[in-house]
């Protein structure tokens, strides 16, 4: 399973990548913003996109919209990671058909719960194939 992690903060990308590796994922690419993510999504097939919400150039919501509007990408699950927790912002993200949602700061169990919810991990926390 190939995963794309998108975040403008290097430290947050590395935290997410390390958590995903601990869960057994080893085919992980990273992008610094939505613009770079779209370039990578055009070149390779991904089975999951984990994206920050607030980024320069192309933010997470715009990236999510572009993924959903592109027939080849429309079914790729997207997990949004953000420090936004206002009801309005969360509803806006959910309306864009995000598959999962994690509010920073988060821990491994929160990540596992969301990955199970979007069928990337099974009920035992094992990788779905």
C-alpha cells in the first residue's frame, strides 16, 4: 500500500511517517504542500493520502477537492490532519467528502482508529490488502 503524506512542516511529516512505519506501512512518499502532492498524484498511484489542512500554495481542502474532481483519483481515501477544531471548519471538511479526520495533537491510538474507520487497517490493527 502506497501512502502520500502532505504537510508543510517537516517535523509533522516525519511524525506521521514514523507512526505509519510503526504500523507496518513502508511505501510512503512525502510532499511539502498540495501543489507538490498533485504532481506526485499525477505520477504514481496512491492508496491513501494523509494531508495537513493549512499549507501554502494549495491547502488541504483545495487538494481534497481536486482529488475528488479527478476521476482517476476520486476513490483514493483522504485523511485530513489539522489543528482546526471549530464546528464550522470540521463541517466544511466533511462536506468535501474527506474519509477521516484527525485533530492535532494526536496519538497513535487516534491514528489507528481513523485508519480502521477508512478500512486501511482491519479491526485487529493489521494492514488491509
